[in-house]
C-alpha cells in the first residue's frame, strides 16, 4: 500500500504551472486522455477504474484510495497498488465492485500532463467533464512542501475555492 502526500487544488488556468515545470527542469513524463469512474458506498474508501488513452494504446486500471471529502489543499491518503484490467480479470473486477456494494458516483474525463523531477511529481489536469482545471503536487513531504512554498503566490493568484 502506498501513502500519498499531495497538494491538490482547482485553478483558473494551468499555464503558469506548466511554465514553472519547464523553467525548473521538470521532465514531461506523460500526456494522455483519461476517463475515471469513481465508485463509492458511503464509507471511507473509493474504488477507481481509470482508462488512460495514449496515442497508440490504452490501459485500464483498478485501484482503491481513501475518500478524502475535505477541501484542504493538502491530503495524505492511502492508495492501493494498481491492478491492470484485462479480458481475463474484467469479470472479477466487476464482481469485486459489486460485492463491496460500490456504486458509480462520478465519471471524470480529462487531459493529464505529468511532470517529474527528483521526488516531486506534478499532475496537471484539464478536465473535459466536468469543466475545470486541477493541479496536484505529490511526492516526498520535504520536497513537496518546498515546491508548494515556491508556488504559493501563483497558487493563491490562480486558485478557485
């Protein structure tokens, strides 16, 4: 099980965050379309079935995560390892969601840009449905806190509450 240390916030525009990554030598790791279905049952855990669509392929993943229902920028949550969903285990995945009494609560569609440097990862999302922009900065606490502090003025200027 992974423990995720992440700042995440809605913003008016992602341009300044992409520019920050480029100017500070973050490597662009990925750019892809993503459809994520969130499954919940009112408890503290949610299931996520995510399809990442790249130029030449797509991959579908099941994982579980703490359902943080707060509006704080900083979230520390548990996240399961990923299970690649394929033809052989698709029925199992569907039955697991059903036996856990999880129901489809939300479908998210977005374009995701991933930048990394050392132990910090930016996930910059342009949502198609619902329409919004979200920036997440995750990684090791000490390094993520430094980056968040460096970006605080840009965040405060761009943040949507």
